[in-house]
C-alpha cells in the first residue's frame, strides 16, 4: 500500500543568514501493507510527526521516495497533493481539528462537499455513517458542545466519509482520558476489520502502539525497530 | 465543490461577522454612491444645456442655400435619409400693410408649409394652424406694432393692441415702394398666435400664411404690375433642413455640401460642448473612484482579518483535500459579495438622492437667487443613465475584487502544519 524509500528531511533553524540545518529524517525505508494498522512510536522530537506530514503530502521531502498504491506522491505539486489526499487519505488529529462554526453533521459532510457530491447523496451517506458510529444523537451539536471522545468520533467519521484506503492518525488519543482512549482504539480496530482501511497511527504511547498490527519505533529520525507489537 | 455549496460557505462566513461585514459594505456603498451622485451632476448639467439648446430647435437645423431653390428641390430634400422636416419659408418681395380695424402695421407676410413647420417643432402660444388660404397666424409681437393714425404720426404714445387676436379679421394690402396700394385688399382671419422667440431681443411681428395663399397674392400683384422675366420673382425664400437626430447632422451636412448646397449649422459648436462635458464627466468619475479606493482599504482589512481568523480552518480544509484555487475562490467570492451588495445599495440610494436633489435643489437655488423659476430654464441637476450605473458597478466590484485578491492569495499560501498547530 505505502512504500517509503530512503526518506531524508531536515529543517533550517535559527536567524536568517545564520541558519543551521537539523536533520529530522535520516534515510527511512519501510512499508505499510494493505489493510494493516501501523503504529509509528517515538519520543517527542524523534521525527514521527514530520514523517506523517511528508507521507500525507503536507511537506515535500529533501530526498527519497513515497509511493501510495504504486503512485509516486513525493514529487506532487500542492494541488496534486490536495486532490490525492481528498481521494485517498483520511485524517484524525490529536486535537480533532473540527470546524467550530459547523455542526457535527456538517463537519462530517465537508469532505463530500469538497468532492462536489450532491446534497441528497451527501446527507444520506453522512446519516448512515454517523448512525454506524453512534453519533446520530449529537449530529446537530457544535464541536464545543461535544465531549472529547465524541469530538474524536466525529473526526474519525469525517476521515471515513470519503471511503479512503488510508487513514493517518496523529496522536488520536492524545487528548482523551484512558476510558475514552480505549473506545477510540476499539473503533479504529473495528473499522480496520470491517472496512479493510489501512491506519497509520503516530503516537508516543506504547500502549496505543501495541494495538497495531505492526509497530515502528523512531529515535532521532531513524527507525530503530520494526515488527509485531509483542516482538518489540 | 459545487457552486451553490461555495455560495453557502461564503454566506455562512458573512453571517458570522455581521457587524464587520456590514461596516465594510457600508463603506463600499458610500464610496460607490458618492461616485454615482457626483458624476450624475455632470450628466444632469450636460442634459440640461443640451435640452436648452435643442429646444431652441437650432441645433438640428441646417440652413441650406442654393441659387436655384424651388419646390422641386425642397421635395427632393424631404426624401433624404435622416431628414425630419424641410421648412421652405417664402417672403413677399414688395411693401405690405396690414389693418385691423383702424389700426395698421407694416407686418410682412411669410408663406410656409405648416405640416413641415410642425415637424420642425414650430409651436403656437395659442390658437391653431391655418387650414385654408384665408387663415393666418401672427407673431407674438404682432399686436404691439398695430398703431392708430395718431400713433403713427407721433401725436400720441404708442400703445399697440393688446386685445385678443384669435378670430379677428385683418386686411392685407400689397404696396409699391412709394407706399401706393397694389390691387385689392385680401381679407384674412387670425387663427393662431406664435410662441415668443427664445431670445429676448427677437421681435416677431410677421404674419404667417399657408403656401395656398401664393396664387391669390400673385394674382393681385400681377394684375397691376407687368411681369418682367429678368426681374426677381414676387417671392423669395430660404430653406432650413431639420435632421431627425443631432448625431446625424454632421453626415447630413456633408452630404448636402457634396451635392453643391451651401450649408450652415451650429452642430459643430455643440460638439465642442459635448467634448467639454465628456472631460468633466470623466473627471467627476475619477474623483468618485478615489472614494471607492478609500472604501477598498476597508475591504482589504476585512478580508485580511477574515483570513487571519480562519487560518486554522483553512489549514484543516487544505489538509482534508481542498484545492488551493478553491480557497482563493471562496475568499474572492466573499470580497466580490461585499462589492456587489455595496454597489446594489449604492445604485438604489443614488437614484433616491438624484430624485430628491432634482426636486429640492431648484427650490433652494431659486430661493437663493430670488427668482421664481430659474429664469425660465428647466434645470435637471442630476441624471443617472444606465451607462453611469455600468461604469460605477464595474469600478466598484472590480476594486472590491482587487482588494480581496491579496488576502485570498495569502489564504492559499497558509502552511497546513503551522495552521493545524494553532490553538483553538
């Protein structure tokens, strides 16, 4: 599904004219198989979020190659990346990133609007999905009227609505209590099983990482370990 | 994203910041209304002066001279394109005397075709146009020049005749150059009185008869005077051609000159007036545009703030797959909306101001000048033609979109990662 080859990236930091380059990703090579849940675990500053940003097309790598279903995405333009994201990727963020002025229903509906899908088809699809995730009761609530767990469920629904083959989750349980965390992880696992969606989860939490099918551990921009959760 | 969803998206954002958008729309409205009202004064004054000149029926008139002018040539002139009327006025080449009871005057007969005179805006102060050879109309000053014998000899003050003239019978007598009568008198009836000439110093004491009267006058004259082929005929005349529209005067004038006629018109002078007012209107529109440019600063600020406030939202939209061009279009639509609403309101307000000022300003100016009717001039202070509406709308909406361009570009350049890191 996703193949990452010899990926390098560095950031320039410091005052203009006195910048220095700090390498954040150092020759990463790994694969994510179709329909698996992969966790990338590491401490703060290990480069795991940068890796997700590059895989999602938010950043262009200095060198290396990323292919998604055989398509080389690492050299896409901004517009090409946007179009590819809309059709192939879903996103779940740590702080949910819901639109505050839109209801839960409208937030989930947004990617379909961007795809240019008609109103009646949109409404039908969103209703069905929200019902299956148990959000029907809160569909007319605004994000600030929802609990953290509900907000993350809405965020997952928004990621799912376009039926993407891959969902990137950046610290999906980072803002949740342990009970809600378990709910969200179970939801991810059930969606993975039921719909065959590939999940790439970025986390610093080993417990979250171990719910995945495969775990990659990152340290100082390098993958130090990779394999089945119980083996790491 | 479907267009109606884009509209819906813009509408949602506008309603979220009602007060700020209202103030920006207000500024755009004021700027545009200022432009329209200011320029409308130029259009109004231009129209007033044009109307004033045109009502004097001189501008579309071409004085045409040919050494061999006759009815045949006049009929040929009538058939030409863009000719509204051809007035062939003929005058009697002899002394004449008119009597109304005991009063006499030396008023002269002008023979014309009243159908053509009517087409050329000839109008009466009272009465109607002649229908038979015995009916005539008289100039507005005809009565003033009717004098008694005492008045003629200077024995008493000249009072003239100030009674009603319509229906009165007058006798018309041809005379030789020594004042001796030629033939019998013609009995004529006054059926109308001409309008006062536009210029104060013009005095019209003539009598106007229809061309039907020519044979009668010729019969009386040539019964006593032998017709000499070498001498001038009894009637001599001049021809004025009236174009259907001012724009056609120039072409018609050229056509007649090319055909050997001598032509004079004052349309060329009016052209200079048009050039002057064109420059004035362009100047007023320029000044008005400055007001719109000032309002555009407000639009720029509003849109810049909108982009800054929505940085995180723009980041989320880009993250989930919104095309940068779509983001740009949504913000441009928002600034265009401000421009469109501002322009529509400005047009409505401007028409209101125009109507009110055309009603109130003449009263104020008359009061200030101490005159009742602005010297008889029908002054229009403000006119808003559709062309002005189109120009103002184009400038206003164009400036609004240009103001929104930079903030919209800024929105497309928002970095997704930075935007997602923003605090809620």
